[in-house]
C-alpha cells in the first residue's frame, strides 16, 4: 500500500516534469501579447487526472503551476500570479470528473468522450481562473467603464481553445495506450 | 528538440544577493509587490525603482538580463497606456482627431501604471535570476508547512516539486531520443498542414508517456527500498537563516511597508 502511495507521488511528479517539457514547445499567437500560448502542457495534467482522480490531478496542477512560474515567471499583479499559475493549472484536475464511470474494457467512444470531456473540463477550469486574473489585471490598469470581462474572456479563450482541442485529441490516444502498458491499482492521496 | 541545461533563468554568482536565503528573497519580494500596488505617487515609484536598481547593482546580474523580462510585456505596457489615455467623444481632452481624443490625465495615469509594471517585473525577476530553481523549490517546500496543519500533504508536495524539477532535463532527453528514433523509422514532423504535423507527434507522445510512467514504477521502488515514508524527511544540506538574512528581511519588509503606506 505504501509503495502504491509512493508510486502515485512519483507519477504525479513525473507528469509535472513532462508538462514542463511539453510547455517549452509552444505556439504564441500574435495577439497574445500578455502571456498565454498554445501548447500541450495541459496534456500530462489531464492524463494524470483521468488516470488517478481529482486530488492527484489538482496536486499535479498546483505543482506544475509553481514550476512553470519558477521557469518562466510572468508577474504583473500579485493576484494574477496566484490565479494564472497554481490555481489555473490546479483547475486542470477537474478533468477527473470526466473519468469513465465503469472500469474494464471500454468502447472507443467512451474513451474518446472521456478524454475530450476531460480536456474541456480542464480547459474550462483554467479559463475560469485566467478569466478572473485578466479581469483583475485589466481592472487595475484600464480606466473604469471599459468591458474588462470581454477583453479577458476573448484574450484567454483565444489560446486555450486550440490547446484544449489538441490536448483532448492527444489524451484520447494516450490514456488507453497508457492504461494497457502501465496498469494501475487505484489509490488516492491521503 | 533539446532543452538547455541548466534551464530557467538562474544566473550563477557569488554576490550578497545570491548568498541570501531563498525564503528571505521570496518574503521581501512578496511584501514589495503588495507595497508597489499600494503606492499612489511618483515619489513612491521612484523609491521602488531606486531600490530595484540598487539590488541589481549589488547582485552583479547583467542589467540586460533583468530587462529581458520586460520585452514580453512591451505590448502590455502599450495597451495600458493607450487604454488609459484614449477617450471617445469625451470632454477635457488635450489632443483629438474627430471623436478620438487623448486625455492628459489618462496619459499620465497610463504611464504611471506602465512604469509600475516595469518595476514589478524587474523586481520579481531578480528572485529567479539570483536563486537556483533547486533552492527556490526547497524554500517553497519549507514555506508550505502551515498547509500541513490543514491536512494538505505538504511533505509529499515538496517531494513532488523536487522530483519534477530534477526530472525535467531527463524527460526532455527522453523526448529527444524518441523523436530521433521515430525519425529514423521514417517519421516526418515538418511536412503537411497543421493537422498532419500534429498527427506526426502521436508516435512520440504515446511511447513518451509509457516510458515515463514505467520510470515512475522504478523510481517508486527505489524510494521505497531506501525507506522513504514521506514523513520526517531530513536533508543533506539544511539552509538556515543567518543574522544577515534576518537583517535584510526586517529592513526590506519595513521599507516596503513604509513605502506602501506613506508614498
């Protein structure tokens, strides 16, 4: 049992390392002048959430948020840092809510819908955090009366939507292959 | 596909700023950022800018590296200035072209916000420029102890941070090896449109995940056999706060709070 718990800790940690590596290969869209890019960095967080559940997914996201900030800090407001890094990536753990209800052999449609649903939930959670962060930032630096919520929503959705589609498709391929190659016994963080 | 090692922003050095305990740097920077947002006068920003320039000078970090962090936010500053300066059909504008005008008060406010962002980015990047990721992770792990009171697995989180950071270069090398192996089998990553190029990465992602999770098995067994329990972990190198660290912490926090309250 203890070995399973250690294995879970290591799986989460290595997923974070992989997320950091995948995040280095990113496509920054011309209009994303204030940070944010299209990448597969969410993919390992979605995979670990679908494989291990909500708590490990959230912890993986929190850890990746800290590492991502240490490697590539983008600090324009104290609240923005908390929301854009640990909170936004912890929200990727919401992908676990799309885990298939039953275990055993699953149909390809079940695997696909679970992976895509997980990616959409992860993206929606991250969008919510980044949206609030954007509202806080634009509110602090733009005059009152401007539609800061619209700026923030369009800005963050512009890079998150392609990332979610890419991660969803990739997760649909990776998760079943991983479950076959490296099966798990279900454990949870204390 | 290669990742520079060492990665991150750290610039090795032996300056007094490099030598400060990482927790002190994190603490002073946290209070400094909050104080910066509390400041409402140009005098306050000038004081903060002088403090940042002084720390950069003492740290021996090349100023161009500090300024490098500002380049990605150049458009953000332009947006900030324009969003404040431009008005549509408003009154009290200094210059105008049709209904579009530039308010002098708004322009000054925009420039104030933009300068504040520059000082903020320069000040916060000093922490990552003068502290190695390993020391920062260690410091964050030690700062997480209050969370364990609330039931958060702080020791496990600290271990995850350490392993993740340690394995980033290894994982990047693994990815590079798989890319080379698939290229040798005829895979092409630079042909066709975006969809075809994305599909070309599938034969890389699947083995990458599988190998990584198999490695997790091996690592877990290695940790278990070395009696890792997650509780009461000790360290080979234990960093402690020296008198100079306490002095910098107290002085830095006092100056930041004073500046935030009165400037």
